[in-house]
């Protein structure tokens, strides 16, 4: 066997050995800042959107501070696909190619531009296992462990999977949102709770 071929075979064998011993890094630990009332929260995780046209997967970075919401949707490899900013007046959406869109209704805007409705009004509450305020139609189904198992509100069915304690507060780490033929699945890798005070 020529020397170059032997060297290439040796290098490839070392590469495979390295792959066999490589293990993915654990997800980052949850964080809590401050000790007072909750002022805002962030989470990072994975997103899967399933509808008749097919399934899209990616990552999500979410930040909520009162009525202000900032969302980054990323590809599976981590490049930004879209950024959304919601205020009480409107939703602004910026795509990776710098096209910009604004509208007063988040679900209509995201359905038109992204191809699926993202419920920015209710999700800041649902993702923490709570019903959105101002809508008394919410219906709960409790699980055997005492945590919510299902929530129906604003035409969405929210199903909860695993939970974990973050700063003494039980928070979901797996949930799905379904409306008609659209299903959005979230897997939360890291929670950050921002409380008032030091």
C-alpha cells in the first residue's frame, strides 16, 4: 500500500476513534437571578413544527419582559432564520435576508410569513404552565403528578410532558401546542428566571 494511502487510512481510523469516544455536551444549567417577584424569563430549546405540508425543525431563543417579547428562530445548525419582537402595539418580524414585516396580530403575521401561526399572545403564559389572563374560557386537565397535563385556550390545545424545578418553581421542559392540523412541539433545554432585587 502506498505511503499516502497508509497515512490517509491511519488518519481516518484516528478520526473514527475520536468520534466513538465523543459525547455531546450536557445542556446548560438553569439560572435564577434576584430574589423578588418575577420580572422576566428566557428559555432556549428546540422546536418542531408539523403540518400537512411537512415537518420543520430548528432551535428557539425566547425572552419575555412584561408585555415585551423577543424570539429568535434558528436553523438546526444555529443560524438565525427569523427574529420577532412584540410590543402591546404590534409585532415586528425580521428575516435572515433582512426583509421586514409588521402587523398588530402575531398569529396572522407569522402564518403569512413563516407558514405557521405562532401564538405570541398566549405562549408566554402557556410555556410556564399558566393560562393567559383575560380569557376565562381556559380549561385544565390535571395529571396524576399534580402538574397540568392539558390546557385548552384561545383555540389551542396545549399538552404538557416533563417538568422540572427551577428556583423552586415547577416549569415545563416539554410541551406541544395544537390547533387544527398544526402542531408545534417545544423542548426546553435551559430556563433563566429574572427576579427583582439582588
